[in-house]
């Protein structure tokens, strides 16, 4: 007797009893909950493991999301294929065997042999790393939701007629995982402990799945003899709607996450927030009585799209908390609207796995567009406004008159946007800073016009596009020179102060500035003037001069982690050997281009720039350094892996006996002074802090207030800084950061709330 034949004869009474088992939906729901809990806790956990290999770039999460969505599609396709040719119980036996095979790949860890990423093709390299390291366990878990729902539909239970409600249990587990990770898991558990607990959870899931499989039907899948009158016709057009309604939110979750994390930190707790909202919308929409009536969601959506459309692109994010809230609320409503439409178009249970396969395919399309294609196609984060506009197209009733009629009526309204784009490409006009107030008035009028036209969806959409066009092309007082995009972010070089100063933006954060014209419009001659954090008399200049004096007036070798515009090159002296370490090839190109900035060409033209992650390249470099400057930023955030105990130990291994480490910890959102103090003391170092408050208004002086920490083995090594700056002592309320543990949320709350 074969294993399949035996399974068909096991307890035939279970098939009859399934209809009467009161808690059978609870069993299936709890199994789905645990499965989703594991599925979505592995995402931030493993992404945090690989983050140090990619310089702490926010794009790590974008590529990770594409991998997750692609594997989810593979799991749904497997569930669809497994569900149709086999009886449910036989399919369950096969799936349990695959679960056992996946258990052999535990615990979760970075696959051996994947040390340093290549300079080109980083995204594909990262995708392969995820596939090799966690591909099989993730694939098994991703197939569970459609499989268990189809098994429940075939169980004969009284409530099996609408298995879609179990999808809410699955997404509730996903939401619980994403909520718990930043609040409970990351602040209190090391990565090693997280992987151990996850392995135990996978064992619990396997047991629950085995129990649930006992109640799957041994009969062939049931086919309804008569199609219900309200059955959604699953033709090609309807499948396309399923795919589109799933693709837009899937792309939005990546775009909004990249938008938020660029200016705060590439940290799991910020990654999971939009994803948690995304999953919660499934819980809210995939139920007989949605949390918010679908008509109300559609009614409220324009009220958040309008302010978002006039503020998303361009401009300094001064009120960043308000902007984060606006982005998240708009994202939640647009996603809830799409998922509500998706649930309203669900087919009968006989087409359940096909429905989930189509929605998963849409998820991959949206993810690939936002996470992989957009960085190659666009030089800015334009995928976000594009997806917001596409979400407006998904509003019910937009194509009520037919696609052809709708497009015919839309084209005249899109004409102003087309004219503005043409004007921009032909003559590249810029707006003087004096037009800032009139520009804001125009945006306010546009937002008001959108709200007045919210019932006329074609006009509303055209005004949204017009707003994105205006804010994307113009900002008073800023004339873009060059915008480039790499795996590590968007870099924009622009002229400000009526063409007198060149600045380098990464995201919305300025990473360097140089005065190129005098007040009378003539070119600046001589050596480049030092601005931003590096101005004469500022903390950086003081720390370097004091350490140099302690080394008898000259350094032998200096290592600088992070290049930016190359301003620090002008702090070098004749006879000193300075080496720069930079992970982003585009930053290296910008800093070496004398048409943009002349710090490198004017002060250290022969200084080598080593490409790659500094922790790896600095460790591999020969010899020792008298000074190591940590000046690496991803937009406004300091990569976490550069501030851990292991990272500092690596720097010390390359530091001369009396060498000095200077760390630029300036940040609008994170207070890492206590982190640096604890890490420094763990390596036996003394540390001193200075917080600058003399620079004044940046847009007037182009000097920035810096927050610096100087570290050395002895106080005498840092020179006069030891007597002027504030000594740092270990903070017992702040845990020691290691490669295995960090707590971004804690230092963010410390910065904002003074805890």
C-alpha cells in the first residue's frame, strides 16, 4: 500500500466529523496566524543580518521586499498547482514533507561564501543572497495561506463556504510580527536569540500544520454544480483587475518605505511600519463587515492625496513628523481602497488559489517596478508619485464610461502638465528664492482645486499630475545641475544662493557645499573655502588640529570613512597621506568632478579613494593610521554597522598606538552619543563630545552645526580637546551596540523626547 493510499484510508470519519467540529476554523486560523508570524518576522530579522554588507543602505529593504514578493508568488503558484491535480489530503502529505526538508535548513543564517557585494549588480547579488540563505523556509511558509484556506474550503465544515475570512487571520499574524519586532524583539533580543526562537516557532508551526492536515478531505476537490448569481467572472479582464489592484499597493509599500527611511535611518523598525499598515489593510478589508465602509475609504482618500501631491516632491522636510504622518495616512487609505476593491471582486472558493496567484503576481509586478526597475529608469524617487497617481486611477468609477471615453476626456486636462515638462526640457528655467511665498500660494490653490474637483475623478487625477509636475521640476532658490541615482540613494548637485554655492543633496540632506562665485558674480579663486560641517573654527577643524598638534604637527597616514564632496581633503597638510573610503561609486565621481566641486582636485588630487564598504576595505588596507575620521552618512542617518563594538575594534586594529578616531554623529533624528560612549569604553577608549551651536542659519552662512565625538586610548593623544570638550562616560541606561544587537528606536526616542 502506498503512502497516498494509506492517507486516504486514515480515519474516514474525520471527513464526516469535520462539519461538526466547532473549533476547526480556530485551528486553521491559529495555524495561519503562526505561519504568518514566522513569515513576517524573518523579513526584518534577516534584512538586519545583511544590512552591514551593503553599507546600511535603505535600498536593502527594497530589494528584500522584491525577493519576498517573488517568493510569495512562487509559493502561491505551488499551492495552486498542488491543490488541483491532487486530493487535499495527498497535497497535505507532500507539503508536510517539504516542511520537514525546510526544517533541516535551520537555524536562519547568512549563507557562507557571500562576503562582499560587487561594485556593479548589487541588487541582483543581494537577491541571490536572500534566495540561498532563507529561500526554502520562506517558500514553504508563503504557500501556507492559500493551501490552508483551500483545505478548509474542502473540509466540509459549515463555515467552509467563505474561506477568505481566514486570510484576515494570516494577515493579523503578519501584523503582529511586524509590530512586535521593533517594540519587543529588536530592543531586547540579539540576532542569535531571535534565530533560535524562530526555529522553535517553526517546529510549533509544523506540528499545528500536521494536525490541521488530518481534517482535510480525502475526496477530490468539490466543484460547484451551479455558478452563483453573484460570482465574479474570472475572464482575462477581471484577472487583470486583480493584478492591478494588488500591484499598486505592493509598489507603494516599497516606495513609501524608501521615502521615509532615507531621511531617518535604514532600520527594521521603520521598514516594518509601512509593511504592517499594508498587511493591516488586508485584515480590515478581507472580512464580511470591513472595519471602515469601503464607500467611506473612497470618500476620504482625496483629502489626503491633495496635500500629499503638493508636498511629496521637493522642499525641505522641516515638519518631518507631520510629513511622516501624512505619508502613512495617505498610504493606508489608498492601500485600503485598493484592497477593498480587490475583496469586492473575489471569486468563489473554487477559484481561491487562482485569485491569490493573480494577486501575488500583481504584488511582484509592483515590487519589481518600485524596487528594481525604478532605480534603473529614474534619477529620482519618481516611482512614489507615479504610484500615487495610479492609485487614483484605481478609484471606483474612474473608467465607468469605458477606457476610450475616459482617456479622451483626460487628455485635455493633462495638457498643462505636458506643456510644463516641455518648457523644462527646452530652457530649464529656475525660480529665484524671492518667489518662495508665491510658489507656496500656488501649491495651496492647487490643493484646494483638487478638493473641489474630488467628485470629478478625471479632473482630480489631472490636478494631481499637475501638482507632481510643478513640485518635481521647480523649487525657488534651487537650480539643479545634476541628479543621479545609485543603489545607495539619489544624489543631487544644485546651485543655491543665486548661483553662488554648489550643494550636494542625498535625499533631502545636504552632504557638502562649496562657494563657486563671489557676491559680484565673479568666480571664486584660490583654495576652496570650507563650509558645512568643516568650516574653520568648527568642531571638525578643532579636533583635527588638536590631534595633529599632539602628533608633533603632522600625521603620517589618515583614513576618512565617507567622501561626500571631498571637503575634508582640504584639512590635509603637505606630507600627510590621506586615503578616503567610499561605498557609492556615484559619490566618488561627483567629488572628483571639478565642474561640481574642487575640494579633491584643489587640495588632494592624488589622494586615493577606495571603493566599497569601509569596514571591509579599511580592514584590508595595509599599515596603520594616525587619524581615522568616521564621516559616513546615508542621507541624514549614520549606518548602524559603523558604530558597533566590532566595528570599533576593527578601527582600533588599524589605528597607530597614539592614533585618534573622530566620529561625526550629527543627526536630526538620532542621539547616538551614549551609544558611542558605551562602545568606546568597551574597547578601553576615552571619548569627548562637542555640540556646535555657532554656525547659524545654514542658507545664509552655509556652515552647519556639527556634533562630534573624539576617541583615543589616552586623553593626551587628543591634545587640547581633552580640556575643552565634554568627557563622555558609559550610559547604564543604554545597551552596548554590537553586530548582533542594536536599538534604533531607543536612540530616536532619546533624541525626540529627551529620555
